[in-house]
C-alpha cells in the first residue's frame, strides 16, 4: 500500500493499526503483475497441451476409421 493511500485512510478515520493491518493483508493477498503473468503462462501451456492431445486423438480416430473401412471393403469384395 502506498504512503499516500495510508494517509488517505487515516484522514478518513482509520486508525494507524487498521491501516497497517489492511496494508499487510493487501500485500499478502493481492496478486502482483508477475503472479498474473506466471498464471497466464501456465494456462497457455495447459491449453497448448490440450490442443496437442486433441490432435493426437483426432488422427488416431481417423486411422482407426480408415482401417475399419479398408477391412470392411476387403470383406465385402
């Protein structure tokens, strides 16, 4: 919490102890820009992994369907 914000809270009627407690709480609970960037990076990695898994399943399914169709045609002819 900035000094200016602390003075404004004290001017509004907060005690020094209340301002300090609020400042400590905000320091421990508020997300920093770095925290948000790290979270964004982790989400991008997870989305990328999910896309890769989906593509693998799609090509696997296509391969199995193609094999089944070839087998069915061979059995019918």
